[in-house]
C-alpha cells in the first residue's frame, strides 16, 4: 500500500479550535445553562484505580437513579430542545406531566378551579394529575426525553492511515471524513490490545482484557471457535448492561467474537443477550479466510497443517505394513494391521470434524439466539447488516437507544460487492474500505432521515491497527497505519494500537475540533455510561476515564497520565504524558523480532508473537519521545536525552503501582476453553447436519 499518502487529508480539517456553532449557544444564563455545565463537568463519582498520585481520579457519573436530576445530567442539544418543547408525541410540553398538572391547577389557568375557562373544562386537570400519580410514568418520560441516542461504529482491522481525515489522499472515505468535520477527532486514540477478542473485551467493559481472563497466556490470543467454552465472563459488566438498566434499547449488529456457550448448546452464557444487549444480529465469531470458498485456511492453519501431515505419515506407515504383510516381508496379523488403520482413521476424524468444516461451524449468522444462516453467504452479508442497522434505528427512534454497529469490514477475506470492486486505487483492500465508508454513510443517513442527528452521540473507531502480514500474490490485503511503526498483533508499537477516534454530537461537541491527547478505547465505557445516566461499577478496577470533559473542552488534558500497552499477558510498553511540559514519553520493555530481519512486520507468521524467541527484551528499555518522534524511529539514550534516567524511573514506578491492581483470574484462552466442542456448536437443524439459508422475512417488531 506504499502509494497511500500520509499528508494533507481531504475534507477533515486539522485546526485545533472549534468552528461552527458553539455547543450550548444561547444557553448562557439560567437553570438550563447551569444544568448543561453540570452534566459536562461529570458530577458524581466513578471507580478509581488505586494508583495513588500516578493515576488521579476523573470526574465520574452522577449518583442516584435515572429518574432524578435529569437537568443535571443531559445537555440541551438542538433537536433535544424541540423534544422538550413538543414531546415525542408531537404535543407541546415543556415540563414534566406533574408540572403541567400543577400549572393547570394554578389560578387563572385554563381549566383551573376558579379560572375563566368554560365549566366543562374546569376540572380537566384531574385526569392529567391522576396519570402523573401512576408510579414512574412522568419520571420515565422525562428521563427518556433527556437521554441521547448512542451509535458506536467499530471497524475491524482498519488502519488509521486508511481514512482521509487522518491524512490519506488516495482512498475515498467522504462519509467518515464528514463525521470528523462535524465532530471531534482524536489523534492519539489507542486500543487496549492489538487483536480482536481482547480489544473488544476491553472496549465493552472499560477494563484491560486480562482482568477478565480474555487474554493469552503463551497460547492462543483470540477465540478460535463458536463451539468453544471460552468467552466474556458473565460477571463482567458491559456498557450495554448499564444502559439497558437505564431504560435504553440496546442492540448489537455485526461481529461479536466474545464467545457463545459454556456447557451446553443453549446456555448462551457468553452471548450478547447475556451481556446487556436486548437485540443481536450478526456473526458470533469473526470473518476468516475459511468463510470464503477457495481461500487458503486461516483458523489455526499451522496446527491444521501439522495434523494433516501426521495423518498422512501414519496412513503411509499402515499402508507400508499392509504391503509388507501381503508380500510376506513382515510377520504380523491382519488384526494388528486393521487395528492400526482404525486408529489412524479415528485420529483423522477427530480433527477433521472441526478443521474440515470451519466454514460451517464458524461462519454463521444469528438473530438473537437463533442461527439464521449456516454457513453464511458473504456476498449478501453487507446488505444484511445495513438492512438490520437501518431497521433497528427506525424501530427505536421514539426511545433512547444504544446501537453498537460492529462492522465486518475490513477484515480478510475482504468480500466486496460488485458496486465497489475494482474502483479504488489500492486493490481489493481499498475497495473494501470504500464500501465500508458507503455503509457508514447509509447508516448516518438513516439517523438524519429519522430526525435523530442532533440527539445522537455518534462514535467511529477500529478495534486495532491494520494487518500488515495479510497479503497474497495480488498484493497487500491489510490496512495501512500511516507513519506509525508496526501493526495488528503488536502490543507496543503505535501501528498496532493507534486507531481512529471520531465523536459527533451536533450542538454539544464542537465541530472540527482536533485533540492531541492520549485516550483509550476503554474510555468509551465510562463516557457512554455517564451520558446514559448510569453509574460506573464501584466493585472493580475500571481502567477507562470519561471523555466528556475533554471532548467538550472543559478539560485541557486527558485524564490519563500513564497508559500501559500489553501483548497477551506481557507488558510491552508504557507511556507517560507529562502534562506540565506537554511531552509524551514511551518506554518499550519488549519488541517483536520482525521477519525477515529489517522488515516492518512478521511475514510468514500471521502476526508477531508476544513472548519467547519471537521478541527482544530491552534492558535498559527503549525510550521514545512521541511528541517529537511519533513514528518511533529514533530511540533515546542517556547521552542524547538528559532526562532519560528520570523518565524511565518515573514510568517504572507507575508500572509497579499498576501491577498492584492486578489479580489472578481464570483464563478464557486455555486449551480446554479454546478447543472445539461439538456439544457447544450453534446449529440450525439437527447436529451435525446444520444448514439453513437467510430468512427473507427479516422484519423485527
């Protein structure tokens, strides 16, 4: 992808200050202005990581039930003001129903006792007052009227350098660029892990994935099967669960990759519906090459090749014995020959039952708990996802909703519709990126066409950096990470963890603002919990920090002083944001060994390893100043940087404080949890004859 330019971007503006309408304009005095400021200052409390002075607490969410303090929590965005004036049913209603009833009772009010209205209307306030006395009626309506819709869009394997608003001038991404123009763009937004499963676990829970066991221990680094028992533990709290408790409709459309079942095919212990989502449509797993016929295998390809070679060698040995028996060269009974042949056959069946049907077992679509397509037809998947997203928005436009649109783009095998094939300058990958941008644009259009733009908090990101090792004879099949070193699978280098971060909420967030502060995907958890009126859990460590003050401009700096970058369970790097000076330091304790030597990735290995012979341990550690060297090309030394020893010591102290917050948990990626278990395999029909096509009656009421 060397032709992609990292320079002046298209249509995304790089100015620092806000432009366009100032959020809250016109709300400079009075209670509404004070309410707006109280929300955006983040009143209340949140869980604090016990890191002492190294990790200052951040403003949290408001305490108390969702029905109280509404004006203290939710700002008056354009459109939301109209909801207050007219209500969701179109009738005028600036106050709660109780307030309207009391107003109707006031002397001189129409229908009030002693008022001037006709006798037939004098007691019209009684039905309204009785309605308001019904438990929770007024509180629920008022609460819903102040809660923003939340649309979270996450791409899969997208490189930060693939978007126009992040400097690419050769790929067309006008819809995502427009989102950045109308909102806030983060330039130092970081994934908590460099692979799909752990990164998404951290995103959903606001916690490093190893805190829930969703990280590797010298083995598999992501879930491999729908029919495995590993997955996001039931005791983890997602932002969807908290918002669901606050009255939100919560939907997930697209990729899950956090597990399905634990002990039986129908327990759905790891399923999205067991983690706070009340609607799910999409892949419980992830796209892989195996999902597309005639593509080379991807799921555990190395193990599969070894098993196939072992089977061939064992079969050849049995055949040799049989030939020797026939020729009288070997004195062995036929029972022994047949027994050996049976063992070879059983060995073959034991692994081929899983690896021989990867497409059927892993490449499926589900609606809630039901499998609707097995195996899935990739040619139609994009239209299915778009249809479901638009339908979900239309069904829930009259109530607050959370929609997590977890895109299948731009993960290999990069199945792209004919409309976009061959249209980009960068082959199949570029075609898929441009199709993704079109899909995002259609979803944003649905938001606008349903009158929800000004009342919807929209976010776009990727789960980690682009996949550098993804290539074939046609060229590069993975993303481009711009000026940043490394890519997917590398927990320390910026290219593996720096991702797009775009937020839009018209009238509340300043349009065109660019923020150069370090932030994390884990920050989305406390951010949306705060906006939804919930409370961050107090019984566990939450690594994320609310972004509301930073996005609004109420805070000058990120709430993170230190951030820790893991590859599996291994700490590869840590960064220190020295806020007083503005300098951003990064210390590397381990780095992957690129293959071939001098290359920028681990070609031939899928992704770079986290430990063992595949990494170099640095003592003393490598030090970079990202504020001057964002591509991590010039390591500093005590001779070249007078502050070297001080910085390394300060970061080392932060690491020690951070490690005090760690506690052992059961790993979800152990061999017993990662292997395929036929009794856990989601299936439509009778197992093992699982097969069904997408139902055409897809409307959801």
